[in-house]
C-alpha cells in the first residue's frame, strides 16, 4: 500500500541504521525526518532529470525535424549542437521581461507558475521503476489527471491575462481543447483500471508483464484500440501537433504565449515538454508494460539464484534495468510524438471538436464496455493466453 | 510532524483563498483564489486519509468547475470593466433591506447547521484511532456496487438530465433558415 | 501523530514547492542580469504591428461554455466510474461480475443516450451553431 521510494530504500541497512542513529541523537522518532530528506533529494534528482529531458526535448525536436526535412539542424553549440538547449536557456534568462501595459499583471505572472506546478506535481506518481517511484499513491492515475488539469487553467489564464486578441483566442481554444480531450483519455484509463483492478500505478503495471504479449496493449482488441485513442487524446491535451491549434502560428501568431517573452515563455515551454514526457510515461505504464523487464530481472531474484549475487545488489541492478526499460519505451513514444508533429498537417477547429466528440469519445465508451464484457466473459485472461490455451488443448487431443 | 504541516498548509490555503475570493474586486482574480481554496480543501481531505475524495476534488473542482467559471466569466465579457463601477448599493437587487434580511437568516441557519456538525466533534474529544491507510477507492467501489447501487444508477440519470439541460439552454432560441 | 501515515504526500508538497522555486528562482535570477528598458510601444499588445483596437476581453461564444458544461458532466461520471471499475476485477473473481457488468452497462448507456440526443440535435456540431449565430461567430473566428 502506498509504497514509495523511501519504502524501497529502507530495505537497505544503511538507511535503517541512519534512522536509528538520528532517533537516538535527536530524541524523537526520526523516520519522518529521514523520509523527508530522502524525498527532497529524490525530488531534486527527478526535477533535475526531467528539466534536462525537457531541454533535450527541444533539441531533439529541432534535430528530428531537421532530419525529416533534410536539413542539418542545430550544430554549433557543443558536439552535434547538443548543448543548444543550454544556450537557449541562458538566452531566455538574459532576455528582457516585457509585461504588456494593458495586461492583468497578477494573472500574467501567475499563469506560467500554474502550468509548471501542474506538470511538476504529476511527476510524483510517474513510475520510473518499481522502487524508484516517488509515491505510489492509491489514487495514482486519478491524482495525475487532477493535477494535469491545472495546465489547462494555466493556458487559459496565460491567454486571458495578456489582453491581446491572439492570446485570448489561443487561450480559449487551448482550454476547451484540453478539457474536451480529457474525456476520451479518462474513459480509456477507466477501461484499463477495469482490467487491472486498481488505481495506483503499481497495480496498473503489476497486471502486465515484461514480454509484449503480456502488455495491456495486446490484452484484448478493445485495449489495443484504446491505446491509440489515449495517445491521440494525449497529443491534443499537450497541445502538440496536429492539435497545436492554441499556438497555430499561421493563424494565431503564437497563441496563448504571444505576449510572453524571456523566461516566462521559457517556463511555458519547459512545462509543455515535461508534460509530453509525462503523458508518454503514462501511456507506457498503462499499455506498454511500464517498467516491467522480461524474465523477472526486475526483482533480481534470477540473478541471486543463477549468479549467487548479493540480494540488495541484485535488487538495485533490477531497478536500473527497470528504469532503462521505462525510459526506453517512453522516449520511443516521445520520438513518435515529435515525428507526428512534423508529418501531419494541423486540424481545423471544427474538425478538432468533431474528432473528439463524434469519434474518440464514442469509441472510448465502446472500448470501456468491451473491456468490461471481456473481463466478464474470459475471466480477465488476455487474448494471448486464450490462444495459447486453445492451441495447447488442440495439441493435447492429438 | 508532516501531518500537522500538511494540515496547516491546506487550512491556510483554504481559508486564505476563501477570504481572497470575497475581498478581491476583480472577478477573474476571485476565480483564481477559488482555485487555491479548492486545492486547500483537497489537502484537507488528504489529511483525514480520504485520498480518493481529495483526487476527486482536484479533478472535478480544480479541473472542471474552475474552468467552467472562467468560461462563464468570458461569456459575460470578462472583466473588461474591471471593477464594480456602480458600487454595491447602486445595483438594484442588492443591498436593500430585503436582501440583508435574507442574508442574515441564511447566516444564522448555516451557522446552526455547522454547530450541529461540530458539536459531535467537540463532544467526542478522544478521536477514535483511524485505521491505517486502507485503500478508500476499493471501499467506495464496493459500497457503490452493492449497497448504494441504486444511488449509483440514479446519479447517472441526474447527469443525463444535466447534460440535456446544458444542451437545451445553450441552443439558440430562434432558428434561422440560412 | 495519527495512526495513518501521510508521509506519502511529502513528494507532492516538495514538488509543488520546487516548481515555485524553479519558476521564481529563474525569474529572480534573470531580474538581476537582464536589461530593463520599457517604453510605451514595447508594452503594447501585438496586433500585427497596428495599435490595438479596443480590449481583447470581449464576450465569447457560448459554445465554449457548453463544452465546459459537458466536460464537467463526464468528469463527474468518471469520478463515479473509477471506484466501480477498480473493484470490477475483485467482484468478477468472486462471481459477482455479472451484476456489476449490468450496472456498469446501464450507467454508461444512460449517459450515452444523452450523448446521442445531443448528437442528433446537433449540439456537438461546431459549425452548425456557427451558421445560426453569424454575429458572434465572426467575432471569435
């Protein structure tokens, strides 16, 4: 229940010893204090890594778009231009900060903060590995939905506060798009919750296995369709092309952040790129087996058995493999997101709404009912195990 | 230690947000403070171990209702005229004897109701030891699926009514043939 | 200290604090070194190089509001569905899956009937309301 990174680390002797020592030295139960320190350190690491990934995301975006359009892309700063994002960051900080005179100053300053809070708070439940998950809340995925909805408020307020027509239109479109596409995404998540039997990330991933046929993606036909619904809806929720209408540069200049300059714009961009990573991570966790590694390598038991390794060392090795598995899948999806952006043309507003309300939502509801029927009819077995059983029984008859 | 910190933070956010809502003269700012207040309430729910309720508070109120309110403000033209230019007294329906009377009665009634709720807490000072982190989601789900299944179904009808109502209200009254 | 452990919410609070710190810190740090030469022209909102005409805070089309309303209804629906979906597996294992399936079906289908009604009446069409409200439509398009 509610396992956290502290639960994992307290398996090691050092942390327990440190806790006991601190308890003696301070004269009160220090387990909470130690937990706080561990959380703070891990949060710092996670935020640092995520900011770097967000920064590298902008670099990857430019480099991949250059690849797809037969250009070179950024290649001046550092080897292959990989330090471009640092240069961009320094530029953002050095830029003059302009707040339009007609703007609503309070809201104008607050909007990027809201976006960043919404995105950072979701990081608490992103399952990097079975141990290295900040907090495996019982309501994990539902909490993530709630926090992510702050981004919509931030986008709207950013558009509103600028008192510019372009921003206002972009903010309005952005907010209505984000909330519209949250519905098919949520309903698809419910269908996966139905299969897994729990809301926490641990339960959702625990029902899957390391091999592709054990993923929820291939669990049944409905969840297979569900993955694409969820992926399309997440693209729209993060305002990524082909759903980047809120910032459609050919019609709305730059959308909700037209009036934002310097670091304030940088915060919006950072939030957007981290959010893309988060939704890719959620898609991985729900459909692609999350951090699961084949052959039980994740728990490290096989290493202890076959190689006679120290238990804790094997566990830690398993965690590293799990983190590798999670990041590989998530960054693969990240690549697809960027690839889609530079391949597909943008939708029109009415097409956007038609797609959401007349295609995705009905299909998502259909999938939900389909998953429920599948669970009832086949006792929650996946299509692979059903096929395997039937083949085995046929072979048994001969 | 952390429990107290979380409680104090959420309580401060709730009450501070609520006061700011009342005292801010700009409708948009009031809406933002309301968001802060909703967040505080979610934190308070988390404090008493009602994690699903806290998440619901975030999803439905912080994510849904606040956006709806922002859209409603924009529907009426935003805060183009930022402040109440006429002052409270000049608005016909507000600030006369009748409204003050009604407000007084409402205040008395609601404070009595609150007192009734709080009285129980005051009487049983020894708060029964709450069970450790039981997954509230499962309990709510079990109760919804067994004892309160009728309520669960009827809530669907209620939502259906709201959906149709929303659609009908927003429909343009006179259809033009063009 | 109460018996249940709230330490799991620590990362949430820390992450929110970090978000404030990162955003506030980078803005403050920038404030020390970045130039600051505001002038009147620089501070006008961008409107294709022209001087802005009027305020951007105008009345918006009602269809945004309708979308937000429908969104809330489905939001509440999902909030009710989540716990029931979470126990579905357990109920199925103890042989009560059929009754729960029935109740989930009726719950969803009642809502779907509302969606179908809106669809048939054209409330989900973005463009139809666009045609029937020419004055508002030109304003935000």
